[in-house]
C-alpha cells in the first residue's frame, strides 16, 4: 500500500551514496544524539577477558570461573581468548560478508527480506521493518539468517556468492555452538547449579540466527545510531567484530564505554532470557552501535535463543524467602513479541517483566 510505504525503509547502503545529510527519519531526537550521550574517557576497568582454555582446564579453572561470574554480574559481557576458532576462518567470514554487501544491489536483492513488495520478514537481506511511522531508524543494513534448526533454514535467502559463504558460515556455526555450550556449563557451575542446567533449556527447536550487520559511512554520525541502544533477547550472543573499525559501545552504571577493536577475539554478551533465569544475578547489557563518517563497518552476531514454546522464568534453585522471583514467567514467543515492540520504541521489554517492588 503506497500510503504505508514508510514501513519498508530505503536500504541505507544505497541511501548513503545519495545524501549529504541523513534524512529526518534517521536523526535521533536532540537529547539522544550520540554526541550528547557522552562516552566516558576512561573505563572504570577494562572489559573482562576470559581465557576459554584456562576456564576449561582441570587446574586453574577456578580462578577463571571467578572472573567469569564477576564479569557477568558487573558487565553482562566479556571478551574471549583462546577459543580455538582458526583466525583464518574468522577473517574469511568477515571478508565473505564484505564481498556480499559490496555486490550490485540486484544481486543482493536475490536474498531480499521483502515479501510481495510490501511486507518484511525477519530473514533475508535488507533492514528492519518500521512498525511506527514516527519511528527513528538505524543507519545500517543487515543479512539475517536462521542457521538452527537445520531443517528450518531457508536456503533461498542464503547468498550464493561468494561461493564459499555457506561452507564458512556452517563451520563457524559449529564452533559457536561449542563455545556456547562451554560458557553455559561454566555459568551454571558459578551459580551452584548442575552444569547442564542452561544447556538443558535448549530443545531441538531452539533457534540460532546469524545477523550480518553492515554500517555504511554516514555524513553526520553525530546525529544517528548505527544501532539504537538495546539489550538482546535470547540466552547469549556471540559477536565477531570488525577488526579494524570500532563502533560498539556498552552502557554501565549510566555511562557509555567504547568496546575496543580486538582482532580475533570474540565478544559474548548475555541476553534477557539469562538475566531472567538467573533471577537478576547476571545482567543483560544495554549496548549500541555508532556510525563512522569515513569507514564502513561489518560485524556478525550469532543469537542463541530458546524454543518459542519454552517458558522462561527464574531458576527455582536460586529462589528462597530472601531471594524471591524478580521476574514473571512467560513463553519465549511472548517475550519476543514484546521485545520487538519495545525495541522499535527505544525501550526495554524486560523492565515490564520485572515484578514490582523488587530492587533489581
């Protein structure tokens, strides 16, 4: 419908080549301008780094586990060293992603997320649907693919060029699953739970999505967000960052902090489901992406979720009279519906899931 053309924004990569100023739909209200939301000059401490090999070691793992728990309580995220993913695989995946986004538009649109010219689906190439006419848009495009369960993949939306794309993504997915399981076991143990507690929440229907983010240069990066402030839904996210261009920022104690570029380190951040299951012991961090005036930036986020029918609630073994449940119970599909509604408005759905009169 022509009167609702606002629901399908123009691709930002194309828009960036045509304008000297970002259109008003992308300009944040003045109080939210990235330049107004000052980034702290100094981090209170460095973003935690977890050595995965040491965490899993028979000797020395206890000290790393303590670091892990502190990281998840205070930051909700950490960088990972010694994850055993070949650096060549990580480079190949980012290069393949960049090659995809640099293709002519008609080639990329073979993977388009637009259905029938007027509706957007989650999967595919494009940008996120605008749910409200006055919604402020992000300065980025994306390629969003379901990689698990395997029988639910829509391979028609997977790029055929470069030819190596599918094989590289499949190998990377398997590595991320290994890392996810290792981290979840360690997290459970730090809470005094059975080490398989978090892993047992995943069924064969639990989805994993790969989201390739493309941030084109912006003539006025001080006015826009590459990705507005938000936390992630799901259990945890594994982020492969651009090794040359930064832009990710983390909110902690009311201040924003830059995440430094870290070649071949992964960034792992918790999602809202984990904050709920841990009853607020672990935090789902708010983060955002800022734009760059001169350089493009690419990242790949692997989102690990739960079966849409799975009920999410605080873990019973973490509750007692002094620590009652701080979040109400709801299904994953209900959470996601609320999450996307709030995301478009720039608010957090998890705040509405908290039980009142609880200091979390």
